[in-house]
């Protein structure tokens, strides 16, 4: 069956994420294995303790990891989800189900495009860390706002892809859990947090730091559960 018969807009061929990619199943497994290098888990009290003991110098490392881990996590999740969708497209072709599932692949492509665009955002951790030396408080606030917005945008996009993957792999007879309703995190009240930090003479800023550590921690652990199930589903399909 030709691509134009599959319902792609204008009779065009499927967008890049759905061109057959050799080794898509291997890409899924490799992306999952890489999470130990990308998804850094913070312990707030340990980080705070070392920052105090080193007279603040350890805080530069903490800030570096805050920026670095979100950048690398975003890239890894894009690779993982892109590979999982590619594998699904190949499997749908083998089963003669591409026409039926084309709408799900098209919706997944839109969500993947959001994740792909995020990889071009300025999130170089070394440069951001150097900037904190010049203007610590201001740079921290700007970085915290951007990182929180990144997590919100990233979470919404990947939930969209996960939903479509659950539908697609379900049609192959392999259950993937649908994302929980209301899972996506809400955006912080940035003005309120800045005001609270100012009037508390910076004490509230510690709570903001805690959220910037713990919210991605929870996000990563939730992703890991979905990733383990996805690896099992890909292996079962093969």
C-alpha cells in the first residue's frame, strides 16, 4: 500500500520519525540503559549539607547538575520515545496496520516535535554555572523559571506520546499503561516565589531549591516505570 493511501496530509510520505529505522528496538534498550548517566537524583539535605561545609562552593556543582540533568534527560527521552514510535511503525507495517494506526502516529509526531524543538534551547550547564558567579541570585531565578517551564512542556509532550504508544502497542496485544489523568505538573507561581524569597530574606529560596530538585526526581522515577514496561513490550513484540 502506498503512503498516500495511509492518510498522511497531502499524500506525503510519513515524517522522519516514522521512516523505517534499522535497530529501533536496540535504540529503545540503549536509551533506557543510558538513564543512569542522565537522570541525576538529588538528595536535598545532602546537597545542602555539602554546600554549607564547603562554604557555598558545592552549590556550583548542584546548580550545574540541575541544568545538566534536565538537558540530558530531555535528549534521552526524545531518543527513547522516537525509537519506540519507529519500532511501532515498523511493526504496524509487518502486521498491515499502518492505515488503521496512522492517526496515532501523526499525533505522536506532533508531540515529538515539541521535544525535538526543546533540544535547541540554550541549556548549556557550564555557561549557566559561570553566569551564577557574575550574578548569582538573578541567574538562579531565571534558570529556575526556565527549568520549571521546561519540565512542564516536556511532561505534557511525553504524556502525549506515551498515550499514543499505549494505544499502538495495545493493538499489537501488549499492554502499556496509559498516563495517569492529571499527571502533568503545574507551573510554579514565579511572581509569588520571588516575592516570598525577597520578604523572607532568601530563606524561601531554599524551598524553591528543594522543589527544583525533588520535582524532577519524581518525574524521572515515574518515567523509569514506563520505560521498563516499554522495553518489555518491545521485547515481547519481537
